[in-house]
C-alpha cells in the first residue's frame, strides 16, 4: 500500500519522467493518473452546467444540448490541433530534444489562435440563427440565442485550453494539464449558480449566465497554461524566439492537424446529426437525450485519460526508436480502459433512473434519458478499445487511418442506421440509441485489425 501511495504522490507531483525505459506498468500509471483526473475535471464542466441549467426547465436544457451539439465542431478542431501538438512534442521529447519540443509547442499555439478566430467571429454574430436552424424553433432561438453567441465567441479559450494541455501531455507532464482543468472548473462551479440565479449586486442571467461562467472558467484555465509554459520548470520552456513564424513546421503541424480535426469532426458531427434526428420527436426527447449524453460524457472523459496516455507513450517511444514498447503500451492501456468502462457500464445500467432524477423530475424526460443511458452502456467495452487504438495512431502522427475509420463507421454506418431505425422502421429515439453501440463495435474491430498490421510504426513526424 505504501508503494502505491508513493506512486500516486509521484504522479500527482508532476515533473519529468522518462517513459521510454523501465516498467511499462509504472509508466502508464504515472502518466495516466493525472490524465484521468484531468479528463474528470473536463467532464465536470458538462455535469455542473446541466445540473444548474436543469432548474430553468425544458427550454434551457434544450438550448444547452443543441448548442453543445454545434460546439462539438469546435471541439473537433481543438482535438485535431491537440493531436498534432501531442504527436510532435512527444516525438521531440523522445528524441531528447526539449528545445525543438518547445518550438513545436509555440507554433501549435499560433495555429490554434488562427483557427479559433474562424469560429469565434461568425459564432458571435450568427449564434442565434444557428440555434434556430438546429432547433427548428424561433421561440427557442429567442430564448437561448445569447447563450449560443457567448459560447461560440469563447472559442479561443476552449481551443487554447485544449492545446496547452496537449503540449504538456506530449512532454509527459500531465500534472500541469490537470491543474489547469482544476482551476477552470473551480471558477465554473462558483460562477455558474452566481450568474444563473444572481446574488447581491449580480443580476440573475438565466441560461446566458451559464455561458458566461463556462467561458470565463475555460479562459482562466488557458491563461494558467500559458503562464506555466512560459515559466518553464519542466522540459518545456517557451520563449519569444519560439513564436517566430516557422513555415515548414507550421505546414507539418497543419498536415497532421487537418485530418485529425476531420477525424474528430466525423464522430462529433455524427452526434450533432443524432441530436437532429432525436429533436424531431419533441422537446422531451431532446431534453432526455441531452441529460443522458451529459452523464455519458462525464463517465467517458476519464477513459480518454488512458487513451491520451497511450498517445504520449507511442509518440515518445517511437522517438526513442522503440516501436515494440510502443505497441505493448497500447495493448496494456486498452485492457485497463476496458476494465474501467465495463465497470462503469454496469453502474449506469442498474442506477440509470436515480442518476437522471438528479437532473430532472419530468417523467417524460426521465424515460428517454434512462433508456438512452442503458442502451449506450452496452457498447462501452468496445468503445474502450476503440478510443485507445485511435489515439495510438494519433500519437504516432498517423492521423489518416483513424480519420478513414471514423468516417466509415460513423457517417457511412451509424447515421444512416440511426435515421432508418428511427423513421423508417418505427424505432423512434430508441433506434437512434441502438445505432451507437453497433457503430462502436464495428470501429473497435476495424481499428484493431489496422493496428496489428503495424504501418503506424513507420510514420515520420
């Protein structure tokens, strides 16, 4: 027990560790624990917002759910940029070249600022119109348009928070990324009820207050990450010269980020499409689906911590010319992730209704949310392997393969199946829910076959 406690303390303390030598189990533990806690903090954004917003009624829940579906495109861009940053920084760290790693991190930040503005400016102008299109309801757009505008205008904070943390993860110092999410969440947890319901001189702003709180929290987390990168106590130390425009490196980063961004856009746009299909069946279906997805994201995000650990281990070990160790690390992460998510799925299946009733007491909404939770939980074992294998390709810098896999499994299989099951075969929202675990099974099988072929070991970054 004392040995375990020492390992936990060492992992949470942070600092530099060499993940290319020594015990693989210890390397996974030291790297993944802060990543799991980091993702748990990110998932708190999801749950805290919907917890408070649910007190405002069905319209508020639908506004948040539909905006989050649109915002998934922003997350896709952020994750694509993050994949490029992690792969490049990890490879340079594995090559024992921290100066080049710092330079790659700085160039990633410049690229992230440019991309985020492409979302923030039009979102701030046309956010209300986008909500009207998504919901098909002018009254809902009038109610929640300001929420959508503020959330989209805050895109730079989201992208840079993700990007800074990806740079730290690539360097193997996930503890700082964890601290950034802790700070961002602390701000959000305090500001959410304050801005939504008001207190003292602060007026009650309703659902708009939730947008202000979340955007503020994420922006503060991003600023903290900038400070730690500039402070440079670990492997990375960003300085002014690292931000000088580097055309070849920028093209290389964009070459990794573009397919990676599309790779994440495919499943996130698929979720947007699923939300649009469900919305046809009424407000209760949309609200129930929104609550269920928020709970699912809460339990899935920690699993992404193990997946991110796999990406870092692959990148650093390929940089150190140890492809077999990289492969073993992926298999180990997949097994640990499956054990975790299967356990979680059992909890959701048996305790779905009590969990949903923490957010709403409306029976029609509860029925939809409970059914969604239980059906999606059946695919968690497959999802555990799928996310680890996809991140392994990304960590190697091979973002083309997972992009094609996602495109085939989500757009060519999941969306048509969901639409047909819901509308042509009379399944309603249940048909949409069942399409999800079936797509995750297909993705895990295809990704595993491609991973075992080993072409990712030859990727040049």
